[in-house]
């Protein structure tokens, strides 16, 4: 067996070695300035329909005893493990784990040819091109980045952490995360992350007291993800713009045949314009609207804030081998026609009989208090406007503001590989559904990732796909 393969298998187990037995000694090692923490409950995952043995056998290179060797490594499988993002080192992460038998742990490393040195009470093993492994008594750290100049100082500093200097003792939001019970829990301090990562698009945003927490559960045939964005007062002003109820009639004016994806949105335009004016952003929006011969403030007078996008019968993005629609809510049909007339410079032709506008690749029509745009196939748009067809409402799809649906299994393989990359797990997904709710704390998102194999545990599918791509 290769040392590198064994180490990969070992670290995977370190990451996933948990059955939610809180190890207070281990949480002391998480520095108070840590911007991101991930904890994983292997106990819950193992109790489901998972195939951990075959995955571990694959990554260790030993089909017969790969899992057995890892399980006999001296790691405490009843203690919680953590992955932490290091605040002072860009893109560096560490795995914190507990040992049930230090002697067995050192023997397992020696057996795999991993050499280590001892300095006082700390043992350190540097594994070329993999990282640095260190442990002291029953606590261990793997630093997964060996290009850091002061890597030994960093790993020793983590191992010498105390309760008083830990994240749990200094951040109430992180401490509260211990009440979660998902298979995987993720916690992130966005302000701390923005200060220690190259995120220029967040430079002008006040992220004080803004946190993201996620709970991920692996079920048979699907992955369930619950996200909570906790906002401060300033950011919550923008969040509340999304807290609208979309007009259900919008689903009656867009096509629902061969549905590949859909997204619905309802904005509070009064609040939006107030904020844009306060931030002096209206001139910028006016500039963007110049091709449509409309000013930003005019939009508030004619639009309701509702919008619905559909993607229908997607074969490829180029050359325009797809069908799509966009419906925009307006005050009334008279306003809709006035709006389209004002945009007449954008369109080439107007059908006096059927009352719709066309450009080279788009058709638009005022219908039931909505402006509906369909394309890029003009024949498809004309057919929908003149002869009708299955609407989104008739297809049985239920709309909700903030809801996103994307049928991955209907996306063309060429688009997946060229646009997203060759991802074995992506090929296992049939559909992704996301819903959103605005609360007094911030924004809650629920994701459902449905797999093609409905009876197989999603964690097994994920791990097998990862091992296939190694």
C-alpha cells in the first residue's frame, strides 16, 4: 500500500470520525479568530445505508483490509472531529481529532513508513506533498498544507490552545452551534473570513455580526441542506427586499413544457428604490437601462416586483439550441403595452393582429398584467403566443418567491463538462430544488439535492464519486 494512499484514507477518517460525543478538550484547540469550522457526525452517517468499507478500501488501496487498518489506527471514533479554516493563512485548513490509543496510533504510522520526531510532548510527522501531522497525548492536528513557511509553529500553537483562548469561549454564535444535530455542520464568520481571504466584492459591505451556518443531512436518494444567513441591521434592510409574495397568476403566462429549470422572485420595489437612492446608485441603474429607453424610477411606477424565469427544452447554450421565458409583473395591461411601446427601439417588428413584438431572437407580449418574453426561437415564441401550449401552472409546478428548480439530468453533457467540469457526482444528480424564507434573524434556505439512485444513501454516492475522481 502506498503511504500517500494510506494518509488520504486516514485523513478522510479523521474528518468523518464523529458520533457527536462532544470533546471539550478538542474544542479548546479551535483558535478564537477561526473564521470557519466544519464538524461531521460519522456516527449518524454510519447508521444510515452507507458503504464506508468499500470507499475506505478504495482510497487506501487495500481492498481486503483497508477499513480495518484505519479503524485500528488508535483514533477515537466516539469523539467529534473538526475541520478549521486558519485565519492567518490563506487557503490553509487543519483537521482536529482525538486519539483513543496513542501507542496504537504511533505504531500504525510506523507500519506505513511515516516517520516522526518528538519535541517535548509534541510528536510531528511531515508527509511530503500532503501536510504535517502532529499530536500530543490524546489530541491531534493535521495541517493540510505544507507550503507554509511557519507550519510547525502553527501546528504547535493549535495544540497548545486553551479554553480561554478558544472560539467557543469568545463567540456566543459559535457556541450555540453545538445544539445542531446534522450529519455535517458548517459555521462561518463572514467578517473574519473577508478579512483573511481575497474577497474584493465584500469590501464595501458591513459584515459585522454576519454569520452563515449550514446543516447537511445524507438521506437515501437525496441530500438535505439547511442554510441560515444571520444578518446585522444594515444588511437586513436589503434582505427584506426579498420578502414578498409572488402573484400565483404569473405561472399561467409562461410555458411549462419540457421544463429544465425555473426561478421565481418578488421584490419590494419601493424599498429597493429608497435604498438605491440612499446609496446613490440610481445613476448606475439608469445607465444599465439605457438600451431599453427606461429610467430606474419609471420602473417603480409600472412594475410590481414579480418575475419568473423558465428554461424549457435545453439542448445546448450555443447556437441558441434552447427555449426560455421571462415574465415580469406590471400594474396592468395598459401599462404593459405602454412599457413595450417605450422599448420599441429594442424590438424590430410588431404584429398588429396578435399584438406581440419581436426582435431577432426574442418575442414579447403584454398578457394578464405581465410582460412575457419568450425565445430565442421565434417560431417557438409565436406558437406559444398564438396557439397556446402547456403553461407552467398546467404542468403542476408550484411557484414560490425565491424558489429555484434545476433538473440536472436534463442538462446536456457537453454543457456540464464545458461549463462546470467533469464531475462524477454531478452526473448522479437528477434535480436541485432551493426555497427561501426571510426571518427576523436573516435568510433561511432549504436545498434538496435529489439523486438518480433513489434507494442508495447519498453519502455513499458522494464518497464513491470522490474516490472515482481521485
